[in-house]
């Protein structure tokens, strides 16, 4: 007999720039939500407090009492120790070895289950989104950074040390840009929004004309619009992103050989479905596997809800 799922489940997406919380019903439908800016510059303790306040707002939006929810799931941006509830590293927030599950649990008055944000996003898409028909999937979420995840037989591969599927910090052959983790040349220094903005800035500094105005809070939609407008520096930067992402998917795809690749995150979703065949074509140029067998790429369906929904699914499975 299938286990009955909790009536409502609470999930948190803790991102580098935003906190997004959802309440879902047993069918995966979002019945309440809330969001706010992360404001990571204010430090760890204040961010955890902001997460707790936003979670309570989401419960209020869903008209669900806190006492009715036993477990909260949270997807965080970096490798985690799922069993101990500890964040090993959050490069885009400047954290290391933080007991996030314990600290958030104290504020919420409930047990908190911690997972990597992209692992949660992939779980959400496999459970209720674009890959719901797949038994195996690799996900790449292209946002502020680049996160990766592997799902096999419906279960996320966390790995022995919490680094399963973490493709963003693979040393890559795409330059020596400084990464948020402190090293140079990680894949996400090119295959991310941060990487694209860096490449655009470097090109402008070298005198290349641009049709885009760069600022510190550039939105993914701004990059997509500049690309559509034929901005030369944006076109070149997105081309480098595409090549680097295709390379990274081949690295992990040649090991896992998944049924489907899920592309999500703010920038990938802003670039939209036309982005997928471009990535697939470069994967075919990079790997003999995908030269012989066209890779199946899908765009994440759950959008901004993917990580939070997956965190809620994770919470439901642990209760």
C-alpha cells in the first residue's frame, strides 16, 4: 500500500538573491507562497531569520497553521550534509559549515530537512514537472551560479560528501575566471548569469560596442532581450555559456547516461526553448555518445517554484 502523503508540505528555495517558499498539496499543486530578497550581505543569522519569516508568510497565504506542518524542506545553494543538516559551502553567500537545518528549525519550531537547491529542483521536476515520465535525469540550473543534480530511479544522488552532481565547480577549459568558491576556472565562471555578466563587462572594457547597460543586478530577462536585439557582446557571452554548458552536460552525461537533461534556472528559462537545440548541437560535437544518440533536453516546467516544490517533496518523504 502506498504511503499517504502529508496533507500540505512546506518547501524553501534559498537562493543567492531571493528566498522563495511554497506550500504544496499532495498532488504537488502550490496552494500558498511568499518570497523576499535574500540580502546575503547582512550575514548568516539575519538570512536565516528572513527565511523563517517568509516561511510563516507562505503558511499564512495557504491558510495553513504552523502546527499542521511537521517538517520543512529547504534547498540551499551549495553542497550539503543531508544527514546532519549542515551546509558545507555556499560560495554565493560566503558561508561555510553552517548548521542551517538546526538553526532554521529552532526559529520555525519544526524539523527541517536540508538539501542542495539544484537537487531539490531536479526532484521537483521529476516528481511534478518536466521530467515526470523519466526514471533518470540530470539537471543543470543556470542562475546566479551553475548547479547540477542527478536523479536515478526517482531518488536524488547526494553522494558520500554531499557533492553529487555538482558540475558548477568542475575545473573547465574555458578560462581562469575567479569563482565564488575562491578557485579559478570553475565551469560556473562561464556557464552562469554571473559568468555571462563578467564576460560582457570584460568585452566592454576592451572597447567592444554593446547594446546593453550592465549593472550589478542585471536580470536574466535583460540578457535575453539584448541577445534578441543582436548585442555583439551579449551574443558572444551567451555563445561561450552555451559551449561551456554543453561540455559540462557531456562530462556528467557520459558517466550517468540519463534519459533526460533538465535545464532550469533564471537564465536558461529566460533564453527559452530556442536555447535547447543549441546546447544539444554542441553536446553532439563534444561527445561521441550524443553524436550517435541525440540528447533529450527539456526546459524546467516549474519555473521559480522548482526548488521550493522539490524541497517540499523531500520534506514529505522524510516525515
